[in-house]
């Protein structure tokens, strides 16, 4: 029984040393901050992906499917093409749209 009490006292002393050595309230606050920062970072990445999708949707050439170089807008449908892509197709911004067929 004395061994049990001795071990219990030793464990109690060890816990007291740990509490003296480390400020667990600060560690908990840091953990909460890290979890918050991780969630915030995930939200930023997701928002960035949504913006990128929208950007690509509106600023990709409807012919080459790449980012528009020297954007040319076709009247009246407002589809966007690279100037070179339209020239390669033999199309100017005043002729028929290659996407929707508008004149």
C-alpha cells in the first residue's frame, strides 16, 4: 500500500512540474487560433477556386479555350475571343459568332 501512495505522490509531483513548466491555457488558445486559421485558410482557398472558375468562364476564348489574348467581343452576343483566333477563323467582330451564330 505504501508503494501505491508513493507512486501516487510521484505522479502528483510530476503533474505539478508539468503545470509549472507549461502554460496549458496558452497552449489551448494557440490550438484554437491554429484551428481558426486552418478553417480560414480553407475558406480562402475555396473562395479563390470559385473566383478562378468565374474568371475562366468569362475570360477564356470560346475558340481556343485559353485565357483571352487581345480580347475581341462579338456584337450583339458579347462572346469573347482572342483577336488571333477570330482572324484564324476568318471572322471579325462584325461577322457571325462562332459560338451562338448571332450576326
